[in-house]
C-alpha cells in the first residue's frame, strides 16, 4: 500500500484583541468586470459582506494570528453608501463596476437589426479575415487591462480638454466590444449621470494605480 502524507494538524488560534486605530476601504477590481468592497481595519482588509449585523468586532487572520478589532458601523455605512452611489444604476447589481461600458452595448448585439453588421459591437467574422488577425485579436485581449488603465487614467481626463478627443473616447473606447468599427452614441438622460460617476471612479482608481507604480 502507498503511504499517504500526513495531514497538517488543525490549530486553534486565540483571538488577539486590538484597539481600532483606522478604518478605510479597498476595492478589488477584476476583468469580469467585478468590484469587491473590503473594509480595512488597522491596515487589515476584511470582506464587507462577510460581516453580519450581530457582529460587534471584526476578526482578521494574518501571520498565524487572529486579530479582533471593534467595528465602526458608522464608518462602514459611509463607505458602503459611497460605494453604492458610484455603482448605482447597474443592471448587474452593486458589484458591477464598469456597467456603463456594458449597458447599451451588449443589448445591441442581440438586436436583430444590428446582429452581424458593423453596428454589432460583439461580432467579428474572424473566419473570413486574414490569418494574422486571430493572433492579433488574442494579443489585444491580453493587453485589455493596460488599455483600460490608459483609457481611464490618461485619455479620459485629457478628453475633458478636447471635444474632438472626447467624441473619440466615448465612441470608440467606452464599450466592452470586439468590433473596432463600432462607434457608440453619447449617453443621455439618467444614464449620462450614471456614466459620469462611474467614469470618475474608474479614472481616480486608474490614476492612483499608475501613480503608485510610477513612484514605486
């Protein structure tokens, strides 16, 4: 018989109480695009949705220690309200952090009058295109995170100074699309307000990330 490696023994961590020194927030953004909110107590992040209403303390495990810190419910509420306000209006829920790049784009792909045409943002006839277009398409997909940083951290702010650049940014670089010929219309009404707040939030995040990388 083959011997199995011994399983690690379970250890009981005793809670180490710490006074609350600071409360902040962190956003974890993924390519889905999904935004996940974490509260940061004394520099230690805890998933916001893991905290039940009846919990008076947060418990955070780090370096084989379990820290127990009193909660700041008012601080959490203010952070959550700001987060909800930035993400509001998304048909995908509060966690959808780039909804304005999806809404008004994906539904057009399913419209019969647009499907498979130049006005279909999610259609690209790769089988009918040159052989080199497929690897280029895959390369562009891999570079998408860098493209988003440039879109929100550089082009977005600069476009506020140039109507011509703004039209290009809104029409060509503000949709989750694969069709390079597709140009979306400028937002209107309530959607324009949602777009503005989400774009501001994304730009602040992108500028902060670029600055952190540049300064080491």
